C-alpha cells in the first residue's frame, strides 16, 4: 500500500485509514495516512510505475485541479512544513472543502480560480519546482503550458494526468495521449515517462516531464513513499468494516525496522530524512503567516514571479495572451456593429427627442424633471459638451438636425457604452466558468443583438486586496446602474439574493469564527448597501449642482428648492402673507403641482369652473387672499392684516374673479370626495367659499405665528363641510387636459401630505422682500422629494384608454418578439429603424428558460432517487450559473407584468441579456462540456449556432443600420404577421 506521513497527526482528510507505528523512543508514535490510488490519480501514477514524481521535502508545487484536496493533502504531507502547495481549483463548492483542509495543513495555499487564466492568480505565486495538472479539460495541454511559462523554474518538472474521454470520447485513448504529448513537445517540453492509470482509472494516462539532466537531482534511495505492513491493530479509523487494502505490503518486522531507522538507507522514507523523534510543527503559524496572502495580510504576502519568456512568433504571442486577444477582437467587432452608419440618418430618432433635450438642459444648466435618475442624462450632456454642442437645439421628434449640432459625435460617444457590453459579456461568461464555445456564443449574441460573477470567484480569498476591490466595485456598479434607471434595482435585488445565500452558507460554517462572521457582514453592508447609496446620492448632488438655473422642471420640486435656482424670483417674495396678497399655492405631495383654475367647466357634476393642480407656471395659478363675505370688504389702503393660523378666508381666482368653492357634489373621479370648483365673482358668493387656515408646521421655525411664504406648511379646511382641500395623483380625463384632480377630502388625516400646501409665489407691494439666506433648502430633503416625485410620475404613465398607442407593447409580447417598434417615420424617402432584436437570439433565449426549468426539475427528481448525474463541482457550477441567469431574467421581467405604466419593447433588453446567458449555459452543459460528444460534433453545433446568429443578424441588419427606400422593396423581413414592418394596404 501507499502511505504518507501525516502532517497533522490525529486528523483525517477524506475518511482515509490512518496507521500508527511506534517510534524508536518509548511512548512515541508516528502516524501515516493511506493514499488510495482509486481516489487519487497521482497515487495511481506512482503505483502504476511512474519512476519519479519529483515532489520532495521542501518543494514548491503548483497543483492544478485540486478538487476537494484529497491528493493535495498527501502532497502537503510529502513537502512538509518547509514546502508549499499552491492548490488551484475552479469549483466553488470543492474550493470550500479545499480551504477547510488548508486550515489544518498550513503549507497549502488554496486558490479558487480558473487554471485557464493564470494571470488571475499570478500575484499569489512564486516560482515552483513541480506542476501537477489534473484539470480534465479539452485544452489541458495548453493550460499546463501556459502555467509552466508563468511559474515553472528553469529546472522544474511537469506531470500531467490526461483523461482521454474529456478530449474526444470516440477516438482511441492512445491516439489522444500521443496528440497531447506532441503538444507538450511543440512547446519545448521533454516528456520522459508515460504510464497508464489502469486499473485505477479507465482511459487515463500520466506523463512526466524533465527540463534538464536529472543527474543533478538529490539521490532517491527508495521513494518519498513507503510500503508498510498491514497490522490490523494499528488502524486508526472510524471505519469498523473490513476493507481490502490496495496492492502489496512488506512484513511488519521489516517495516518496524525501517521506521526505527534500522536497516534503512540514509534519507529513506516519507518522513523526509527526519529522525523518527522529530515532530512536525502542528501549529505551522510562522511558516503560514510568511507565505499565505490572506486575512490581515492585505498589504503584503504577494510574491514576485518571473514573466513568461518573450514570444518569438505570432502563434506564441497569441497563446500567451489568448485570454486578452479574444475580447480585443470582440471589442473591435463591437465597434463596427455599434458605429457602422451611425450618422446615416440626420433626423431626430426615437428617444433622442427626450434625452437630447435633457442633455441640452445640462449645457444650459436649466433644471428639468424626468422620471429616471440623472446619471445617464448627465452622460448625454457630457457627450454634447465634448462634441462642442451649445445646447440650443430643441430635439423635436422627426426634425432634421441643423449643421451646428454634432449629432454624429454625440451618438458615437453614447454608443461607446454599448461597445463595452460585448467584452464584458465575454468576461462574464468566462467568470461564470463557461467553456470557450459557450463564451464565444455569449459574446456573439450580445455583439449581434439589436454582466457579480467576479466577486463570486473571489469568495475564498476573503479580505485580500482583490476581494475588497471586487466587492467594492460590485457595489459601485449597482450604484451606477441604479443612477441611470430605476430598473437597476432589479440587478441590485439579484446581488442581494446572492449575498443572502452567501451569508447563510457562512452562517452554517461552524469553523468560521464569530469575528469573521461579523467582518463578512460589515464588509457587505458597507460595500453593497452604503457604497451604492452614496453613488446614487452623489449623482443627484452633481445633478443639483449643475442644474442651478430655473427651468421647465421647477414646479415638480418644493418651493424652497426653487427659491435657490438662478432666475427664479421666489427670493423676492415678501416673507409674511397678508390679506390682499396675490399668491400661488403649491401642493406638498411628492411632485405636487400648483392650485389652478381655467374658464372650462366640469362636464359632469355642478358644471362649474374647473379647479385642478398644474405643474407649469401660468397666470391661472394666481389667487388673491380676501376676507369672508360677512366681513368688511378688503381695502388696500387699510392697515395690513397678516394671515394667521385659524383665519377663515376666501381665495379669489385673479384671472376669472371666481372664488374657490366646494359643495356636496361628488368629485368627477374621486367619487368619495367632494368636488372643488370656482364659483361666483366679486359680488356673488356664499358660505361654500370659506376656507379655514390650519398651520401644520414651518420648515424654518419651531414656533408658528404668521403664515410665511415657502416655508409654512398649511391645510385648508372647508368651514361648512369640514373637508380638506386635496390634490392627489388622480389624473382628469381629456376634458380636464390631463391635469391633476383637486377635491375636498372628507377624511381628516393629519399625515396626508396631499392635503398640505405652502405659499409659493407671493406678490404684495406693501411688504418688503425676505432675506435670501432664509430660503436655503437642505440637500437630503430635496433628494428625497425628487425621488418620490420621480416614482409617483413614473407610476402615473399609464396607457390612455381613449387613445391607441401603436408604439406600446405588453410584457407578454417580448419573449418571443410578438411586436416590434418603429423608431421613426416610415416614409419611402426616410431612413427607417425598427427595434426588434435578433429573432434567433430572442427565441433561443426564451426557449432556454423553459428547458432550463424542466432540466432542473428532472435533475432534482433524479437526485432525490439517488441518481448522481454530475460530480459535486459540476452540480455546483450548473446551479450557480443557472440561478444567475434565471433569477436575473425573472427579476427584470416579472415586475413589468404587474406594472400599470405604459411599456415598450426596449424594456426587455436587460432581461434579454440574462436569457442569453441561460442559452449559452445550457448549450455548454448539454453539449460543449459533455463527454458524450466528440470534438467534431461540438464544433458542428458551435458552427450551426454561430452561423445562425451571424446569418440572422445579417439578414435583419437594415433594422439596426437603417432601411433605405420603400419598405416593400425589402422582402423577407416579416417573419411574424404581428410585426408592423410593412405598411398595411
């Protein structure tokens, strides 16, 4: 049998047998661990006749494909505390077991990374003496060569375990072995030995390599392994059943002599030349702290490594830089698809009408209001500034661009963000552990369609610099995406779900200290909650700083905020309101408008003059504060009488001389409230015109006495009916010009902000202007007010039942492209753009979601019945990528099913990205990573998929690059009858 001297006596790694042998000194024992060749390919190679594996005491070993650490633990036993084993494993689940093993064997440095990308862990390694590879990948020879060029010493050695079925399950294993050996030879490696791993592993071979003459190596008397007896009394294991030991063993007497140093050759034995009385340092902290760049070693512990030899041919250069060459190629292709004919149409197209206008406001520094956060529109403004645009164009839809508007340069700058999506999608697929085939398909689909994972792969290097960087960047990224559009909250939820699952797993790790648990929680609270919030708030702070002039969006903000805008006359307001003052009343509900009336009457109810809330400045917003009918008529020459809490007043509409009025007629839309109208004139009126002033509070004062403009919050209570003047988010029909309904609420809810009002504009020649400093507005109040107003207005964007919107679509239309969207005019002489998406990609992604759910269900049922279709690492990878793709899709799609607002097909684009990941994941799982298919079959499948994607894109390329001439001349585009590509005659 094969054993190694246990580096951590008393501890098993994978339930292996342990054998205790009495030492030369009475009462001392030496413990060995049985190395099972059926569970370790390296052990199988040794017992299969491999002459030398070059792993010595004190050696530095790079182990590729470490799995859970079964073989790694034995290698750690051999190299001892003076050696190092760099164990690289890609699977997160296996990596967790590997790390737990390394906590006891401190000469093991676990690296949870992709062995195909050695640059990702290059800062963790020094040069090594031996590389052992058991990666079971089709390109395993290239993986070994790439790592050897980066880390192997000049006189180092390479051992590779070749699994024939992983490369080609149909070709004879001998042919595959010969081909892999030839690849090593072509890269200046010198294969020395090749042995089969039968009967331990089927269709496996192990090849060892040497770079220089091995005569200089230290003498190897027997091996670094020991054949020992089979004394049943010395088994130290929890297993009680009989277990047949592999291979042969020597007599117990001979073994005991050799263990005691009698009759053994100098230096023989696995105990690495030490005396049997010499014990390993079980603590190992000194060595561990010097070499392991993990916790509390954030600023140090990174060992230098020599760069690979310079490439002498283009082929060598491409091999050394393959991980970067591919995304560079895709970036160049992305530049072509995004920039090609981008300036072909010189007319305002689709959302350029909105976002171009917003960019103009930034250049003119005029405040505007929109339902989305400001970061994306600030980038539009930045693009305009860099292109030399002066902000004078109005960006009316369908209008031709004048010569002084650099629309092509602005389009290019904004399309650059789309260019970056393609290489990011490539890296996302790589970080998700997809094969090269699947990664190429992901990049192609994102390239030809009209990426959390990085931090996940750092999870086993907690609190290192890279770990902190990627955790911080994850939070920074979700802060940025949420600052562009609120749909960023959906990907924030995806990151949140992943974080909850991750912390839950850590909570169940009983080996993790409470201190580490708290540190993990604190790190995520800071990076994934505080950082995104700060980024989000910073975008609004910059938004407010740049847009400091009065503009079209003023009315959506609080009166106090507007007072601080340049060009606004609120700072000239008299501070205290008096009888005879002309005022405007601002509703303090989020995004509330100004109390308004116009000559049009209600078509139902009382048929009196309409009263609404309006978000734009207008003469119809002005009201005069007057006394009741039973009090002396207002005389402007009388002594000033200030408006106070409890006063009963009339509000007269200055444009029509009618009085603000309410009665027991129900409101036209809010049927539970009373109607508010304008009634009478200067001489005609009744008690229905009386409103009592009730002060709520004052933003600037704790003690409330007189009514102040801008700062005093008040309610208007109808004296006769006892109801409160209220402006909710209810929109009147077309006869009310889609303005906000104003009614009299019978419920007395003191916390209902929609019943709160403040005096905004104030004119009274007899009163002095207030001190400007009195009208400072705090940022947090403005930030909160704008965000609530944005959400309120966004929810109010509901479809108009009285109007057919040929551009809108329903969420059910998106997954299988039931409808597209004409983005511009459709005349014969116009360049036409049709927003649809590449059909093959959209349809394939939607089908993959269904297949993904069904396959997951089948796997779960089979696992419940104890059928094991995948190894643990494969199952973990299948689940992880599937969860990211499916939940990413669901979180971005399902909310639209319950939204009341109008929706368009472009709302599906973020969702489409996750369906692309799912499609590539399933192709990778069932085809590209499957052992059932030959490499030729995989190439055929890849070729069909890639050809379908490229071919479909090319067929529909006019939709993205512009369709010229009469649309009916472009035949073959109507793949579904529901697409309105052609004019219906």
